[in-house]
C-alpha cells in the first residue's frame, strides 16, 4: 500500500508542473494580445485560440478572440473578469480525501490502555481497583540526624538551682526507611548516643522508631504496628527536625502527650484530605532502652485524634491554611504511680516544677489544636486539660497550654502535610535559596523569627504553676541544615515548687543537620 505521504508528494509535484504550464500559456497569450491593435477586444483567457496565419507582408500569425463558452455568457461578461476554472484543485481534493479514508480504514486503531482502569475506577466509586504487586521488593533509603547543643545559664534568681552550662550531642540517630510490595512501609530509627536511664547503667542503643505500616486499606486506609509516636497533639506528632524550637513546649512532651510507645494504630483520611482520624492502643511507658517489660500489669494508653482543615489554598500548595483538631488520651498507669514534672525547655537541667510520685490509677487528657499559616506568618496553639484519678483522694484537674508564632524574613512559609507520616502535621521548611558562599555568589538561606509562651498549672496537686517565654531566630541553610538561637525565660510561682518562686535566663544554640 502506498503511504499517504508518498501520494501527497507525487500530487504536489504534479500540481506544480501543471501550474507552470498554465502560467506559460497565460504569459504567451498576454504577450500576443499586447501586439494586437489597441481597439481589438479580448475576452477571458479561455477564449483565445490560435488563428490561421494571415497573408500580410510578414506572414506572422495573429490571435483572433473567439466567443467565450456559452456557460459563462451573461449580461455582465463584458464588464467583469472571468476566473479560470481549475479542475486540478478539485481532483486533488477528491484524491486526497479518498487516500485519507483508505489510510484510516487500513490503520488499526490504537487501544485505550486506560479504558479498563477508567471503567474500574468509575465502578468502584472513584477508588480504582487493587493491583497485586506481590512480585515487588523492598526499596530502602538510609539516613540520619545529628543535633549539637550549647546551653548557657545567663542568670538565675535563686542560687540553689543547679544551673550548669553544658554542651552535648542532643541527637545522633541512624534511620532506615523502606517501602515495598505496593502497600507496605517501615522505619527503623535508633539513637546511638542515648540518655542514661535510672534503670539502665550500661551503654545501650535506644529504639526510637521501629514500625511497619500497611496502606490503602479500605475505610481505615493505614494500619501500623511497632514503636512510634502516639497519635495525640499536633506538636508531638510533628518530627523534632520540623518543630520550631529546641524542645517541645512544656505541657506537650512527657506531661500531657505521650512520646513514642509500643503499640498499634489506624489512620483514616477522606478523599479531599481535609479530615483525618487516628486511634491507637499502646503499652504505657515501655523503656526504649530495655525494650521489654516482664510484669503482669503492662499498663495501657488509648489515643484518639481528629483533625479538620476548614481552609487550604490549593493554588499555593497550602501557603495559606487554617488547621483545627482535637484529641483524647487515656492512660491506665502501669505501676499506679503518676508524676508530672518539667525542665525549662532544655534537654538537661533541673526540674523547676515537679509533683513527685503519687498514687493514681489513671488519667484522661483532652486537647484542642489550632494553627494557621498565612504566607510567611504562622501561629500554632494547643490547650490541654487532664483529670487524674488519684487513689484514696479526690480527682485532680491539671492543665496546660502554649501558643507560638513564627515569621520568615525571607518570605518562605511553614510547610503543612495534610496526611503525613503521623497524620496531619508540619513538614520541612524549604528555603527559596539555600545558604552558600562561593567566589562570585552568595545565597542567604531562610531566616525565621519566633516567639512562644507555654504554661503548666499543677496547683490542684499542690505543685505550683510554671510559665515560660522563649524568643529566637532560626536560620535554614537548606531544607536539611539549620541553626537555632533562643533566649529562654522560665518563671515558677504559686504552690510548692522544688526551688520556690524562680526566674532565670538561658541562652540556647543548636546546629542541626539530617540526611
């Protein structure tokens, strides 16, 4: 079969040749007509015929106009020009049309490889159809994290406070992340420089994350088992590399929010990703260093967390948003001894507020989350209220809260993950330009101002109240390298605190990188 492109080339050449012939004939006719007498009328080109040569002295032939064809004779013929019909054009169009029809009939139609998938997608209410990827394998990525802290007590009101300056590796961790078989993911994160625990006297490796997740489960979407963050509190489930301050707020870590625990949880999210729900059950306060508990009473934690995103600016990928959330965390204490205490938002140092151990069966904590990102400005806050079921005493109610803001001087914004590793949380800040300094070039990185107030009230347990004010600056060299500078101002008052009413000034500096 001759291809359409070959026929088109042949016909184009043919048409060009015919056009040249017509042009030659017209030029010849026009030249001959000019040699005739001026008063000799000329009809259209189709009426020119070569007449018999006259018998004048030069014996030169002359062109005598013939009457035009009858089909074009009308009353306007003598005043309007006559267009030469071009039957070749009509023939070409007809031939090309037939060739295109033949080619379409002879060429097999390409199958729509997505037709079946589209049909399955529609038939399953937009959820598509499961594909068996049992032949897939694990894909593993190795990483790590290093944080170096320098803490200096600039001022202490009450000298008995053991306020010692220190330097330490705050975190030195190795991480392995993996995905596989289409639906699984895992994480193993170990601390190579762990803090010594009261029950551990020899060097150990502390397990931080060690979990397996199954994803794309109908209705619940994700199921996870292992050691990971208890799903409760926005600040708690946001990884420390993405939180704004050296340490989480007073009421969050170790007070009202649980850290990582051994257990399992399910995570659900709607199609619009503006609503999430998480629930889980965990073992209470299992040592990450010992990694075991041999006891008839294991203790339990049951957590529930919901989040709703009433506003999220899609065109800017969340540069403008409003986040809300709420949660409940129930703890059945493993040894029926409860304790609430806090340092001045640094890793090492004295506990400025401390209830000591007291008998309690359980405690139930509720919280409310609020956060907004409005371009370079962000505000985040949480409030906690906990009821403590004391043994041989009335229930006690304790509370806490924090609110903080940040503002990017270089114009970036905090990155919000609608459905991240632990549900709704904040992610990595990405500078518009990384920090670099080379001959002929300079990049500023991202600069962020920040401020925070946090509170812990334990007056019903006769342990006073603790307020803390923190202001500082973060400098992001890249999305994985940053330095942090903070001025921390703790204030304790009311009730019985370990060192009485106290104020202090602390300067904290951190260099943080991960890979």
